[in-house]
C-alpha cells in the first residue's frame, strides 16, 4: 500500500511532545520542524492519528511542496498535483492560507490562485466543466514559508483540542492539547497524586485522567475525513473499537481539583462526566490558601490567572505567594505552573528547576517546573 505523507501541526514549544507520541504510535519516517511533525502512514493511520494524538493541533495530508516566488509558479505547481486522489467529483472544498517571509505575501491572492489550479486539475480528472459541491468537505491549505509552498488537505476539521467534553468553559480556558502537554512534560505518573488548586473548568485534571486511563482523546468526536470516500467507514469503526479496547477500566488515579468559584467547579464536574472520568477526580470548592497537600510525592499542575486584566495584579501576586507557601508545607511534592508573569519565581519564593517557553493562544508564557525528590522504591 502506498504511503501517505502526513503532518501533525502543533503550537510552538510542543514539537518534542508530538514527536514522542507519533513515535509511540508506531509511525515511521518521523521528522520535526517548527510547528509541525511529519511522518508517513496509510488511510488507517489517518484515523489512528486523529483519535490518539493528544498534543497536536491538526493532522494534514501533505499533497505537495515546491518553490514559488511568482503566481505562475504557485499555479502550475498546484495544478501538477493529483487532487483527484482525495477530492471526489462532488467534493466541496475551500482554500485557506498563510504566508511567512515569502515573496508572495498576499494570502487572499494565493488562496484564489490555488483554488483555480485545483479546479482546473479536477476538471481534467473528471472531464466536467461544473462541480455541484454537494459531497464531503475538504479544506486545502497553502502555506508559504521562505518562498516554499506546502499544500495540504486537513483530515481533522475542528482542531484536535476539541475533545467533545468541554461544551461549557470558564473565562480564558486552557486548550486541552496544552493541558495534556503540561501533564506530559511533568514528572507525574499515574500512580502519583495530582492536584490542580485552580482548576477552572477542569481541563488539566480531566486530561490527566484520560492519560491515566489510556482513553483516546478523540474518541468522542467526529473528524472531517470520516466523510471522505477514500477512507472506508470500516477503517474508522475498527480504529474506534481498538481505542475502546485499549481503555484501562481497572485503574483509578488519585486526582484532586479545586477552585474558589463554585460555578467553575460545577462546570468542571459536568465536563468530567462527559469525558467519562468523573470517578477519577475529587472536586471541591475552596480558595488556594485552604488547600492541603494530601499524601507524599504528589504533583501540583496548574494554570493560574496571569494578572493581565485591570485590577487583578495584586490579587494574582498574593495567589502566587499562597501557592509557594502551600508547596513548602510538603517538600516531597513537585509543582508545575504556567504564567506570563515574568517575576513569578520571586513571588513563589523559589527559583524553578526548569523553565520552558510555550504559548497559551497568543499569549507567550513560561512553564515553571519545581522538582521534588523522587519517590522511594519501597513506599506504599
């Protein structure tokens, strides 16, 4: 079977996380670039990647890549590609675009030219002059970087962060993909206690529970490529059956989540129920200063307010001090915090053992990591 070139896109800073999970899923020819991880697979792997990738943003088919400094080059390069391999005669397709450090900087013009090239190619393929566009949806992207055009088809649809459990969220919610990556980048393992004392709508504890139970993050949602003719319905059915069989029903992690906002906790509980992990998380309404570290060698992983709204700064500074005091009550614990506040460490009262630059939406943030001691081998 002919291999398909695939791209898992990702936000800046998470490329290594996506690469690890792509390799873990058994994909081959893995290559890492800024904002994406490329690999090869087949039709079944499109379903597998969409169902299982926790940290990626989308799964794209790489149709072609070539140098384009003129609109003629862009048109002819797009027209030379075999779009009919994927897009059916009745297919409905749109073209999106982006351009970075390239001669062809007008994105609308690039989109229009690629659209025209694809139409011309499909006219030749199907020997027609008109397309009804009543079939499945296909989203083509033309991405120009340093005068190289990469043309792809989106297999995912709505971003992979849309797991299907968070229909309701509080103000400034954390993307599920970033929350899962925060857990992955920590030293937390499923047999250790996890605490989020500022859980909001519950994204971090829910993602941790999904990881602990080995529940595929895309199990309860649909993907654009499920409606494509080339990928047989049986492929998606078998991929979901395999994902259901992979769930560890016997294991229950110990996860605590709290927030001072009663409405947030109600939303978090509802989200946990929809995700199928409500039995894994103990939710409570309480401010950070009333939280206790239960047990030893646990991990606090949290996304606190950043103090970027008017009038919030003093409250947030006090909150960061409270978090530092909480962690000092039990030195066996580790702490992992993301924030855009540059002087967070001085408020927390300790220099981070490691720091990683990430992005929460458009906000540049740092992921501060404070390591506790490793659990002893003979502990219960």
